[in-house]
């Protein structure tokens, strides 16, 4: 369990695998006063401290409206636990194995969810961070978004979207430091989590490196507890090691 002196939290993507695990992780602490659980699907919680807020990452007005329901400068921590890698159903999507697989529709869809949505989250939710004490805004990134660590290629839209997200984090951290000197903005690599997002890609993952959502959320919560203002703008893996740009 985390030992944050943090009381008010917003979790975006709260009904996804990792987002839900974050909600449960923080709700287990008596120190937490309020959790704003933001997601596309409204959810009723048994815990009165958890407030469900409707937020659709692909609808800019929805992001702005969700942020408007939370008092400015009231949050100790914001976690954006959102992202897309693949999709099934009527509009399937799979990571590209080569340039032959790249198409405009998929690029636009992945960038909309992994990059444009988070950019608007930064715009509307950053003003909600407290200014009188340490506050953290964390966004789920991925090691495959590292340009210098790219040794295998492929996954064009996903890699590009996460690399762009990392640049947004860095740039927002520079601007925010001018107005909120205690704000820390970081990316988080959750590791390979046993979830719908990773299901098709788990075959080669060693058993000890395949985490449950609860494990990953706990690891990342520990990372958020350890980062300081000098870490703002960086991306960290679940084990606390910095992911290279």
C-alpha cells in the first residue's frame, strides 16, 4: 500500500483493466478522501469516496466537461490509464508488422486515443493539480515509445503515438514548472499486464514478467511515490527505472 500524503485523486480510464486496479489500490487506503473515477461508462461504486464521472477520450467536449466537475487546484494525483493497441469487432485494428500495413485510418484512430486525447487531458486537467503541495500527473506510456530503444521495428502507429505522448509530457512539464513548481508530470510504462490490450502478444513473455493489473498498479503507485520535481517530464517503468527517450 502506498504511503502518499495524497488525499484527492482522479483516475481517467477507471473501468479499464489498469484503471480499475488503480481505483481499487487507492480505495484500500483510509488516507484517501476522494477518487474521481472517469470513464466512458458510468459506474456505481459501493464506496462513497469514489465519484463516477463520464469522460470519452475521443470527445473533446466530454474531457472539458469532466474536468469542470472537479474543483480547480484540488487534486494530489491524476492518472490517465488509457490507450489502444489493438481492437476486435466491426472495426478491427492490429499493430502493423511492416510499412505495407500502415494506413491513414488506423494511424488517425491510434493517435486520437493515445496522443490527442491525452493532450487534451493535460490541457483541461493540469489546472486541477494542487499548487500548495507536491502533486503528480501520470500518463500511461510504453517502452516501445522510446526512439533510442527501438530495436525490433514494426508497430508503427502505436510506437509513434507513445513517442508523441512522451514529447507532450516533456513539453507540458516545462510549461507547468513556470506556474506550478510542485507539479510532477511523468509517463509510466506498466510492464506487460494480463489484460485485453496484451492478450494477443503474451506468448513470448516470461511468466514472472506478466503482471496482473493489481500488481502493475501497485508497482506504478510506488514509482509515483518516489518521483520528485527533478523527474518531471520523464518516463519511468514499473520498476522505477527511467525509460530512455
